[in-house]
């Protein structure tokens, strides 16, 4: 498998971050500072999602035209972009959840 065909490993939100987030009542207002990196992660999550959709469309077109090699390559592109999108989204929410829990702890 070539390097361009490698699907990124999944980034997970740490259990401690999830527990801190869940300790905030669902009806409580949260204070969150957003960094430029957080906004970058939001952009990349959306951008990779759109890229994945386009690659999946190309996969279907190639498959419909009987070009299995191209279809398989587009499918890998779609899978890679989906994984990248999910990772960017998880990085964003990890930062937001951590920040909200820390702000709540400071305010108590």
C-alpha cells in the first residue's frame, strides 16, 4: 500500500475530557475560548468532508463506467478524507470540551 493510500489513525477524545464535559449540566451555559487552531480544525473537518463526498461521487462514476481501478482509488481517497474530517472534528471538540470544563472548574 502506498503512502497516499494510508488511512489516518483515529484520534479519540480522552475519557477524562468526556467526563469533565459530562459533569456540566446540559442546560448550563458554557464559556469557551476558541483559538485559531480550533477554527482551523473546524475548517479542515468541513473541507475534508466535502473532499470525501467528491471522491465518493467519482468512485461511483468510475465504477458505473467499468473502471474498477479508478473506482478503488477514489474510494480510498474518500475513506482517507472521511478519517481526516473525523479527526479534525474530534480535535476541535476535544479542545472545546476541555476548555469548557476548565472554565467551569475555575468559576466554582
